[in-house]
């Protein structure tokens, strides 16, 4: 086999020329485009990272401000609550003080009114006592000989049937003459004679009973004739009420 060195040399030179042409007009422009695109991508990535960092910083700042605002709001609410509690406490204390003053004034007024009422009641009781005494004592003597005269007059004014009933009652069981204080011997004798004349055969006795206050009572076994101060006071009180 025979090699044509001139042909081989020319082909080698043509190949080198083609390679140089390709590198000069094809590969280098493509490489520059690729490098430019890589540079643009790196720049875009850096820009994106910068924006991401800026966004993170903005978000962190926003959250910090939100937290600050929330804390400020919480402190303001706490302050308002404290002021409201203080005002409410002050109002309660003022109300309690006013209520205590009103109660004190009411107690003083009630005390004055009570004292006035008791004074008025005392005056009314005194007036009533005077009226009762006037009415009770104004009907005639309730002591001494005058009392015996009143008893005799009362017995003499009774009807025949009433006197017969009293005589029958006294004859069977006796008659007690009751006075508030003890009678003297002479007084008992006068009473005994007067009653014996009206109730013959009756056993006559004498007793004292401070509850009748004054005057006398003729106590039969089944009846009582009262000439006592206590009885007259009761009747006078009933008349005043009526």
C-alpha cells in the first residue's frame, strides 16, 4: 500500500483549518452564551437569595413589631383593668362609707324617735292613769265608813230574788269579806253587824288580798260582789277604750 504524503498533509491541514474555524466561529460564541447564561443564573440566584433574606428580615421585623404591639396591648389592658379595679374599690368604699353614715343617721333618728315615742307614751300612760284614777275614785269612797255605806246601799238596791240567792249561798257556805289591808277590830265589828243583818246565819270571815288595790269584795261561794279599786280600774279602762 502506497501513502500519498501530500494528500495526507493537505487533509490534515484542512482538518486543522476546520477545527480552528469551528472553534473560532462556533464553539467560542456558544461558550460565551453559556457563560453569559451561567453568569445570569448566578446573578438571578444571588438576587433571589438577597430578596429571600430581605423577606425573612422583613418577616422577622413584622413579627417583632407584632409581638411588641401585643405586649403593649397586654400592658395597656392590664393598666386599664388596674384602673377599673381601683375605681371600683374606691366606689365600693365610698358606698360603704355612705351606707355606714346613713345607718348611723338612721340609728340616731330612730333613737331620737324612740325616746320621743317613749316620752309621749309615758305622758299618755300618765294621762291614762290620771283618767283611770279619776274614774275609779270618782264613783265614791272606797275606804273607811264610806265604803261600808256603799256596800250596804248596793245590797239594798238588789232585787228580792238576787238577795235570796245570795242569802242561800252564804247560809250554806259562808261569806268572806276581802280587803286590801287588814281591818281594825272596830271595823270588822261594823262589817260583821252589817252583813249579819242581811245574811242571817252565815259564817262571816275576813281576808286580805293586795291584788284588789283598795276597797273590798264580798266573796260568796258562787258569786262575788266587787267594790275594789282594781275592779273599778278595769271598768274605767274599758270605758276609755270604748
